[in-house]
């Protein structure tokens, strides 16, 4: 079964939701560099404060900072049985760094899942997104509302909108994706690792497809 995977694709295509579901289903860690930066910010670490100046604008955090953080994460024990990278790598330089890092650990990526969607759908999805600051659950005001408006189903916490989920910043993130991240599609296609997954469907049917791709 394929257990070392990368999610690529534009922001808001549903990578994070799928990565979370799979992480629980397969019992392997979900490594989201975006979540890691947000956690650092919540804890007011120097790394978090540095990252904030980029994330707030929808720009990429510098590669050296991001690569170091991922290196440290992939050296922890819980990734030995597999991992789900979500939002990393985000440009060709990070992809090359990851190849070297995995090479030194004597690992290989099994599959790269390219979750696709269109810009207008993405903008609707992201601007309607609300998250739970406590458990990380993701909701959508129209497509996947919580039982009680503005409140997490799991723990009753008030939901929040990410600061970079406003329309203006989403547009910036989409153009950053097109310029910096999109070349990774060809990069992984050339390695024979890329599989497209249509993100414009029910979460559960996307998950079903992915589990099949993984051979789970
Ligand atoms: P995400 O939650 O994946 O949409 O990431 C939120 C923000 O964190 C991005 O808009 C970037 O500012 C930053 N970020 C996340 N992953 C990376 C990465 N691999 N390289 C650089 N910046 C990143
Ligand atoms: Zn919650």
C-alpha cells in the first residue's frame, strides 16, 4: 500500500480535508506546513511571527525556513510508517530539497495526489471556510455547516475564519500557486508519480477514490 504521499493542487481544492480524513483512516501523520506555521503563531514563537508576515499576505514563507521545519518533522519517529505531506513542497526548490532529504533517509514518495478545482469554485470555498481553533475541524458556511452556526460540533468552540481566507488574499494565493507551485505538476509527472483527483465532488467520494489509488 502507498503510504508516503504528497498532496499538491491549488489552495481550497480540498487537500487539507482529505489529508485529515486519510491521516485518521490510515493512522499516519498529516504534515501540513500551513498548520505548522499557524501553530507556531498561536504559540508566538519567533518562527511563527516571522511566518506571519508572509502568510498574512498570501506569500510563501522563505524556503530555508520552511525546509528546515520539514526536515525536523520528518526526522521524528511517527513518520516511519508513512506520512501525508499537505502544502509542501510548494515550489521546485522545495521539491528538490525534499528529494535530497528523503534520499538521505532512504525513503521515496509513493504517490503525488493532484487535487484539482477551478478558481471561481475555490474562491467561494475558501471565503466560506471556517475552522475550529481547538481541534482543527474545517467547516463551510454553505457546503458543510456546523450543527449550530459558528460553533464546532466536536468541542463547542467558536469557529474562526483564517486571516488569509479573505477574497483579496485568496486571489493572491491563487496567483502564487500558478506561478510557483504549478511547475510541480510537471516535476512529479516526469517522475511518474502524479495522479489527478477531481476535487469538485462530495468529500466522501473523493476519499473513496484516493483510498483506491493508495491500494488501501
Ligand atoms: P496553507 O494552509 O497550506 O494554505 O498555507 C497557508 C500559508 O502558509 C501559505 O499561504 C504560505 O504563506 C504558508 N505556507 C504553507 N506551506 C508553505 C510552504 N511549503 N512554503 C512556503 N510557505 C508555505
Ligand atoms: Zn473543534
